[in-house]
């Protein structure tokens, strides 16, 4: 099995990705939902740059204990944390995560935000169309396309994962 390609980013790289995203937005947003953990830092950077003050978080978990890979891919997510509907209803909401890999997490959040009566759009730093499980569905906004495993500067040699380069 070949080694997975890795892409190690610096803070300067992240700044450039944020700069690529900002001119893409077609309208103003009056709410943001950052998906934990990956969406917190890019979401905070975008919220500051776009002056979005209504900033919320969503935490999603997919069961890893299922027997087959297929079962894990089609499993229904568990929302560990999610804003109440009244915080979202009627708001144009930007949903932010770091990567759209399979697309399961951000798509689940998007559906739940829409069900709350908001008008959601999705945004990621990196889009991986080669892992996408949703056919032609893709993020509304993304800064780069990659097939690599991305390591962001906030993940390097910190926390439980201790991502090493």
C-alpha cells in the first residue's frame, strides 16, 4: 500500500488560503457555524475578517466501532453539540470546516442547519474531490483542491495526535 501524500502547512499558508476565500463570498452572512475541531481556527479567522459576530459551534461524531468500512461510511452521525434552532432560524449561515474529505460531517451539519430554518452555505480550506462521497456535491467555497492528507500548523506536535512531520 503506497504511503499517503502529506501536505504540511505553515501559518503563512493558512493566511493565503483565507485570502483566497474572502473574495469568493457572494453575499454577507449573519451567522457562522464552526465544526469542531477543524473549523474553529479557520472559522475564527473568517469571522474576524468578515465581521460575523453570531458565531456558533457544532460537534459531530460518527461511530468508529461498526464492523465494516461500508457500515462506518453510511452510519448516521451523532451531534454531540449543536446550536438550538432559534439561534439559526432565518439566518444566512456560513458553515466552516478545515477539510471536505468524504463530505459526511459538513453535509450532516448543513442539513441540520437547513432544517432549523437557516440558509446554509459551506466553506472549507481544502476540498478533496477524490474522497468525496456525494457525487457532484461540493463545498460552496473552498480555497484549494488536494488529494493529500493536510497537516495544519495548529496540529503539529500538539495534542493527542502529535502529528509529526
